[in-house]
C-alpha cells in the first residue's frame, strides 16, 4: 500500500527508497530511525532514485499546487543570530519525516511544501533589510505521486538524510561534496544547489547550521586580521596576494581593522590591479573584497559580518552595465531567491562609487571605447528599473535612466583609455575625497 501511495506501479516508491538505508540514516540513534525503517515501508519511501535526475528545478519541472489565499504558509520568525542549535535542526528534519510517515499511515501520498522563493509576489522591500520574504507567502507542493515531481521529492529526502547525519556527527560538507557523492543520482550541481536552498527555506534554518558549506570564490585583502574557527590566525595585509574568503564565516572571531572604508570590487582583474597598485595603503587604510562576479554566499556573509563589526562606509566598484548593477544590488538589497535569509546577507547602507553612467559623460570617454547594449542588456536594465528599491533611490534611478538613454555600457577598464593607472591614481582618490558616490 505504501508503494501505491507514493507512486504509480511502485516507481515513486523506488524513487524515494533504497532498502531502507536513507530511512535509517535520517533517524540514526533516534525515534525516527526506528519509525522510518519499520516493516521497510518508509525505508522504501526514502532513498535512491531509479529515475533520471531532473536537469532543472524550475517551477515547470514540479507538480505545483498553489495554496489558496486564506491558507498560506506563515513565515517562522528568525533571529538575527544566524546559528541554530544542532538539536533544533535535527528536530526540524524529524518533523518533516514524521509528516511523511503520517501520510503513509493514512494511505496518502506524501508531499513537501515549499515557498515560492523566486516569486516577487512573495517578496517585500524594507529599507533597513532589503528584499525579504513576506510573513504569509504562497507555496508549491512537491508531490511523491506525480511523475514530474517525484524525482525532486526523492532527492530532497536523500539530501535531508545526508544533512541529518552531518549534523548528528558534527561534520561538514560543501554543496560540491554532496553532488560528487552521487553524480548520477543528482544529475547536475545546480540541482543540488536549488534543493539545499529549498530545504534551508523550508526548515527556516540557515544553510551553515545545516552543516552545508559553500565553495568560496571570493578574495579579501587590506587592513584586516582575524582568527578562524580552528585557531588559525589570518592577516589580510594588502599585498599582491589576496586571502580567500573563509568557508565558515560564522566561525571567524577576533576581527581587527583600522580601515576607514571597505571597497567591493566586481571583477577579479580590477581587484588584482588595485592590489598591484598598493591601493589599500596609498590613500588610507581600507579593506577590499571581490566576489569575482556574482558573489557566493560566503562573500556576502563576510561583507555583512565586517559591516556589523566595524560600521565603516562600504562602496562598490562595478562595470557601468546592467550586470554590474545587478551584482551591486545583490550585495546591497539581496536576491529574490535568498530573501528568506536577508537579515544575514544584505547591507542596505552600501554606496555606488563607480563606474557611474554619468562618469562616462563627465570624463568625456570616447564612444568608440563603449559597448552597445544587447537585447539581453535592455531586458535586464528594464527589469532592474521596475524593482521596488529603485523608487527609493532617486539618484540611482537617474543613473539608470542615463544608461538606458545611451544604450551603451562600459567596463571599468575603459578608464585605461585616459591613462594606465587612472583608476587608482585619479578616479578612486577623487571620488572618495569629494563624495562622488550615490
């Protein structure tokens, strides 16, 4: 009966279970382990999928059931303290499994209910936080009896079992570690990434409390020292070699800095050029950070931690194009898909230092050095201009209007057309001295 409840002709039963192993993993040394493995029923409901893993986790790949307006999920309040005790994490996972068991006991197909994280209707803008999920958000259901969503249902329970074991044994893994533990099962890294974010949102528990770490791509340099969780002392004194952003930002302590400001640089090439020019020491002590494009979670967490620790001005140096503006908005206001963690990730006080569209006119940058907009650029810019936070930023709105009217974009490297060291010798010092930010 359990197999019939989970899927057609036993297929979904196989998709969610492999000889009871995951069931025992989820509840090892606890009630749920015994409950899930009882008679093998739920063990078959929770394990390795015989189906091909989905290649996309977009809404169209799941059987979604919108929750009526009068029956929307309520957002559990989360404190500004990002750490959740292990016992609470384990209990939250056990509650999910218990709900699955209750459905099986009633001969009903189990479902998992997820927030529609990327739906702008579920997101509100707040000056002090940025983009955050509304208290009563619409949801979708990942059903175990639907051919399109059963694979995701199985994979979510599989990853929940892995998280449970890691929290229980106090071990950690990166998202990449999880993907490579069974590449044939998961299909792609993006599948794992999306499921982990869905689980974090569903449980209302930050990813680092789930013992899942992000692979760090960002660099930090400048007037900063700190101690990592294992006692390693790190000195980021500006030199030609930067320090990789720590993989466990939550665990760093004893942060010391005399920096007067922080500069977030979009691109690694620009970041390295400023290091070579000894920018961190020439003007005044500062901290430089780059996410090397779209920032990973650890880079965003570090920016927020440094802001909380030192309360110094934070400026961004981005390309004068829609992609650069988008990246800056992620640092400042957050992203729609991670709005449920906005309190830990955003810094609304961030200022746009450059490269401003108005700078291109002011500095008489020749049009031959600029790049024409593509249709994708126009679409991206139009999308940004409609976002709720732009209405609260009249100077940003004006800059975006200049960009839209010209239909031209520029990389920071365009300043080398004026002189090879114009960025560090003239542009940034003048901007910082005379308040050329918006």
